[in-house]
């Protein structure tokens, strides 16, 4: 995203409710594991992701740290901040805006992970690290457009860092690590190729988007875009109140999240849903619980319900369904309703 770029307001994106829900759930709880958005071109995928910068909550970071370490968790800090914290007993913090960091499609491994200056290490014995995209992404949202066109080893780097919250670099026996905890959002056009199943499973949520087919809805999309193009700044200002309200809603939800409970009866239902749809392992169950809790928090509630599961189940399960030979596997909401007793 270009610095100073004027972005269409997220709150004015027409339709695509499932995509917007998936994005907001990940902001409320980054531990959900990111979201993969699949769809044809021109369906507001990139527009929606980039415009999230307008509603992202602020973050706390150690002042002056290139990795903007979280001052609340000393064990997760970079080596420099940990040493300073141990010596000084605390570190000065600053509030920063959470950002959307874009990954260039042509990014090399060094550009993504960062580089170690081996010559400097050999001469001085001190490690000199040139930060990469994964350093910029710490505490932020990392956006990989056309993620299916990235080299597999680059996608592996992103998913490993997202899962562990740490970026490890090793060159010629010299190693370095730094915190890299971020929300990973990938977009792709399935017509241009897919992702390996094992990579698909690593995304917490997935949503398929299509162009609007309703005439009135399509007309509204066009009208809003044309009004924005005539006066972008004025259009943004006109809906700033809605944008501010959504940001405050997200901040409240993040604060409420740790209070949201999952009754055993609902956990039982979630497990039964995973079994019914043939989920392997427990990643789907855990993700569904986290997504249901985040959905409840967004609504300002402290207990998740069947309705929360109903709203997030397709996002969790659709990309994890087992493919059958010569068959297209589609998530059936009617089967979900049977599992949940509707």
C-alpha cells in the first residue's frame, strides 16, 4: 500500500458480508490464524483488505524498537529489548497505529525474512540484522495478494512465522530471531492456480467471494465507487463517523474477548460438527471455538451460542473439506443445521 494512498472506506463496501466478517474476527482475535479470500477479480478483495487500515485498533510497542516489541510480554521481545528490560526493569512504551503491510509478489526470501551481515559478524563478533517484511509485520496485518502465485517456500515462511509468532534466520551457522506475530491475510483468484491442501489448512478461515448478481446491489456498488472517485477525501469524511464506530466496536471486542465463555454443551456441538464434516486433527475445532468467541465479543456478549457457531462454521470448514476424485466438495449449511439441532 502506497504511503498517503486514499482508500475506499471499509464501512462502505457493498455486500461481501462473509469476507468482512472473516477479516473482523481475525482483528478481534489474531490467534484465529488469518484468512484466505478466494474469488474472481473485481470482487473488492484487495479494496476491503487495504481499507482495514482505517478501522484497525492502535498497538502498544517498545519505543524505538525496530521490531516494535509488545512491552507487555518480555519473553516475546527481541534479544535487545529483553536485555534492556532485564537491566532497566521496564521499557518505555508508545502507541502506534496498526498497519496493513503488503508483501510484494516478487519478494525474495531475504526480503521476507531479513538478512544477516555475515561479514560484520566475522569481523566484530556482533550480529547485524537487516529487517525484512516479517519484522515490519510484527503486531500488524500482513497482506499477501495473489498468494497462490508466491513460491511455495515463501508461503511456508509466512505460515511458519504466523503460527510460531517468531521469525528465525540462519545463515552459515549464524542464527538470529525476532518476534513476528501478525494477522495473515491472503487473496487469490482460483482461476490462476490453487494452494496445496496442507497450506490451505494452515489458514484459520477461508471465504469464497463472487461478484454481486442482484441488479440493485450491483448498481449500488457502481454508485458508491463513482461518488468516491469524484471526491475521495470528501467521501471518506462523510462516513468517518461510521468508520470510528466500527473501530471502537473492534477495540471493545478485543477487550471483552477474554471474558467470553464456551459452555461444554456448545463445545460438544462444535466437536460433533468437526467429526461430521470429516475434519482431521483438532485445528478446525480450536479455530471454530476461537471464531465463535470473537463473533460473540463483536456483538458485545460474554457467552458464545449456537448462532455464533452457525455464522463462523463455513469460514472454518469450507477449505478443509476432503476432496473426492472427480467431485467438487461444497460445504452444505443444511448439514450444519442438523448437527446443531436447528
